[in-house]
């Protein structure tokens, strides 16, 4: 018998909040083509993901500055002004969180997010006060879609397999969640998310 879904587990980046390195560097580099070169070659998403995986900035920054010394100021700005890579919430998503919280639906999150950057970002967003717990990859030193992070989340959140829906914009993360105890929703926008939550009787029509 299929277990009723009672709990909602969110990803953070590009589900609850927009994120793109360009939002910061477009303020610091005048030429749009130079911005594109910079995020493709210097402060790249792939390099940034090392911090999501648990590598400290104190290791990452000197190494990158040694490789690109002419860009030291911009590399340091990445560390000091990371919150500016997050321009605001995804349209409609925080409203859904608020409605779920009002209905008493248990809320949690699993996010690939660097520990030091999470410490900078989390205090700026009271929406997370609605969440019972948040598994942060940089703290745990494991990242989605590693099965271990889903097992950790189930244990931490006190959930049995099948009790929660996990929402992520990355299909690989959703598929891994489905294989490791969660119902999965591949996030495209808040309209289709709301439709699924209504279909699951988590939100009213």
C-alpha cells in the first residue's frame, strides 16, 4: 500500500531562491562578454561547487588567486559578497512555503550549499524559520545526488521512506531522491509545483 505523503522537502537554489554568479560579477565587470569569460574560466560554477562539497574557502581562494593573480580582487569579492549572487526568491515559491507552514505541513530542506556561504545567507531569510531542519552539503561534506545525503536526511528528519516529496530543479537529484526513499518533483516553476501538491492533497485546490 502506498504511503501517504505528509512532508515536503525542498532544495534551496533555483527552487526557493534564484542563483547565478553573474548577478554579482555583472556589477563588477563592465563588459558583458568579459563577465561570461570570467564565470566560464575563473569563478566558475564547477569551482564554486567545491565549496558546496565541503572544501573551505581558505583553501580555495589562495589557490585560485595564484592561478589568476590579476583577478584577485574579483575572486575575493566572490567570498565577501556571495549573497549578491542570490538576487531574490523564485517567483511564487515562498508563497507556497508560507501556505504549507500555515497548514502545519512539516517542512525540511536538502541543499547543495557551502557551509560558510550558508552561514552568510541563512540569517537574511526568515522563511527558513518554517523549516524543521535543513541538511547543508557543505556542512555534511556530501552532496546531492549522493545516496548518502538522502539517507542522512531521512534519519535527521525522522521520516520513513515514502512519507515525503522532495523538490529540486536538478533532474539527477530528483531521480536519486526517488531511488532513496522520496517521492520526487522535478521543479520547473511554482505553478506546476502547486499543481502537484494539490494532486497529492497537501495543498487545497
